[in-house]
C-alpha cells in the first residue's frame, strides 16, 4: 500500500515538469468503479502521462468495498488513443494486482493476486480544466470481474 502511494506521488511530481501539448501531457483522474459480476463499488485515483503522441501510461489505485472483508486494486495501464479532439476514444491493456481479505473483522489471511487487464474507454472534455473519464475493463485475475470505471480527469 505504501509503495503504491509513493508511486502515485512520484508520477504526479514527474508529470508537473511536463509542458508539451500531446507528448508530455498529463491528467489526474478521480474515479469510481462498479463490478458487473459481484456488484462491488470502489473509489480511486490515478495519473495519466502521455510519453509519446497517442500513447499514455496510467497507474491507478482503487479501494473496493465488498460485502465482507477488504479489497483493493493497483493497475498500470498502457493506453492507445485512436481519436483526438474533445472526445477521445482509447484501447488499453496493462498489469493489475488485487489485495483481498475476506474475513469480516479484518484479521486473517491476506491474499494477493496478479494478472492482466484489457479494455476500452473514452475521455470527453467538458471544459479546459475538467473532463469526463469512462472505461470498460476486464481483469484476468480473481475475481475475473468485468466492470466500469467512471469519473473526472483534470489536465495538468
């Protein structure tokens, strides 16, 4: 958990030095997620950084609220944007890791599962300083749950 937070802070600090319009552009995301299989809701955030035109990397962390126990997810996704302008469509693939504890009081066995994720999403610019971020993602690791991510993105 501490490593994930430090990684996000490092990405945000690195992205403040970027000043180019496409390559070097960055966005901070505030997200909500909803799983379609188990219907768990989650909240999280991430930083998206365009390392070359139309390609971005986005590490993100999500705290998931299952019915019993605790769960969280870290994802590092590579995004390829197929359109530009005020509405931008992208395809993504990346690494994902879940931390789970299914005991109701928090004590017990902590389980870590790693895998991959793929998906499609869109960024829709609402104003110069905020945009709508939507995504449909499927993860390969347990619980193998397809889900939606939605929220706001703030360009830096």
